[in-house]
């Protein structure tokens, strides 16, 4: 098929079809080399109501026409990996156990290390970011960082539904208190050193 607006080029004897190339290497190949600036490689939808897009840089967008802002951009919906109906922005689900990790972060060779960042673009009192450990709907442990009501930074460790330890912005450590006033403040129970307890 060859017209002003559409060129489908089959490769004889292979069953392969190409758009924009005479040498398809898949059942349907799209060659974007002749596209003008800003023209996407593949689109489902229109420029104002885009459902799926692959731009000239290989970026993928779902629900957005601006895929160039990241390698994969999803707007207006939840993403499920291994799950059909995710309830959160991103849900990773595995139906059975195994030796492999559910989420694995790895940095290529070179200087520096990797990181996981929980970020809010605005500062403000009472902003907290937590990593929760649960079985079912039962909270088992929590790691929390952020700012308290006075915008002082803190980091805390919770067990069950209760906070057990806090490090404040001065480096003070509190066990059983959210406001330690010394390098180590223990508000309840004994402090043990070896076989001794105080």
C-alpha cells in the first residue's frame, strides 16, 4: 500500500510489514527516521486526548501526550505490576514466594551509590514520609522521617502501631519519648549494660 498519507511496505515471503522502512524486522515495524521534530512514533488517541504514545526518543506515555518528560509517564491512573486492579499509584504484586526480590535497585559501576527518595516539593510543618511493614492490614513496623509541628527534622522507628524510638534534629535519641532532651533519653524501663541494668 503506497499513498500520500500511508506507506505499508511488506517484505515478500516473510509476513513482516513496515511503516517508513523497506526492511521490517518485526511483524509490524515503524521507522521514525523521517519524522519531523515533535512528531511521535506511535499514538493511540489525539493530541488533546492521548491514550498511549511513543515519542521519537523512545519515551512512553499513558494518558498523556507529554511522554518526553520521562521514559515512562502514566497520568490519571494506578499502575499494577502483576495485579489487574491496583488500588495505589504503584502496586507490585507476587502471588507466591520465591528467592528473588519484589523490587530491586541496582546502580551501574562508577562513583557514588543509589538512593530511594521520598520527597515533597513544599516544606511545611507536620510533613512525614513513612515506610510501613505490614502483614495483611496489620501494622508490624514503621520507619518515619520528616518534620514535626515546629518544622524540626526527625527520624523514628515504630513497632506495631506505636513509635518506639526517635532521633531529633539535634541528634538526641529518645526511647519511649518523642522529645528527647539528652544524647540518650530513656523514659520508661531500665537501661542494661552487659549483665547490669540501671
